[in-house]
C-alpha cells in the first residue's frame, strides 16, 4: 500500500505553479497597458475679463426746508372821540393811591389806568444817647466815706442810672460795689449832682439808661 505523495489536499504542485504564472501575466499586462488607456487631462488655462463697474451717482442732498411764518399784524380799532351828547363820568374824589406800592419815581399811571405812587422807604429814626454834661464833670466823684477812709479801704462801684429828659438822674440801680458805704455815697451823688445831656430821638428828648463806674482811691496825703 502506497502513501499519498501530495498530501490530503488534492492540489498538484504543477497546477498551482501554472495558475500563479497566469495571474502574474494578466497583472503585468494591465500595468503596461494602463498608460495607453488612461490619459491625463491637462487643465485649460483660465482666461478672465475685467468688467467695468459703473459707480452710482451720489445721493441728492435734500434742500433745507425753512418754515414760512406768517406774520399777523393786529391793528387796534380807532378810538371814538366823545361827542357833545355823550355823558362824561365825573372825576373820582374818593380815590387814595396805595401806600408802599413800588412804581416809577415820577408816579406815572400804570398800564391798567391805576395811578402808582412812588416808592418811599420807611423812615429810620435818628437816636442819640445821653452823655455826661461837661459842665458838671467835676461833680461825678462822690465824697469818700469816712469809715472806709479810716479803714484804708479802696473800691469800685458800678451802677445803672436812668437819665430823664431834663438830664437829671431819676433812678439808680446797683450792679456791683466794694461795700455798702461806697454804693450809698455814689447813689447820693448821682441823684443830687450828676447832670447829663438827655438822649434824643429825631431831636426829641427821651429817657435813657446808662452804666456808670465810680472808683474810690486814697491819696497819699489822706
């Protein structure tokens, strides 16, 4: 019994070689014949033409519209002159111009026919305070109280006095004093000896309060 020389496939080596050779021949024929069958198409040159473009005309500027204003002139009707037969109203006698109304300096009539009085500023009164009468200046200093002199005391008195329309002192009020004796001497002197030129308001004498200061000082000879 003989073994299978070519195996179990049943394919002979000679047939396989022939098949491979035929396939190679066909493939070679296709390769060499391809340049004749497929032709390379060269692109045609591109030719361009410039087409002129017409520019559009500039937009028209609209004309400035100026509104027309119609001027109306009003002509007042002519004034009718009174005739002899027309009644004439009598002039007013009970009219009093308003006080303190601002108007023109000449007091001309206003647009409504009302007489406007000129503006008069309110009166500012002129006041002058009381002053010491120089003719009585030597009587301002009171006599030194004997008790204070013996004690060697000095001091000051401040009083508020009311000067009457005749220049005399009518009231004395104490503001401060070093002692009662100093104040008593000052009050007595003010009511009896002090004289002032009275205060005035627009030239009319008026009562006036004044503050006076009196100093008591011992001299070396005392």
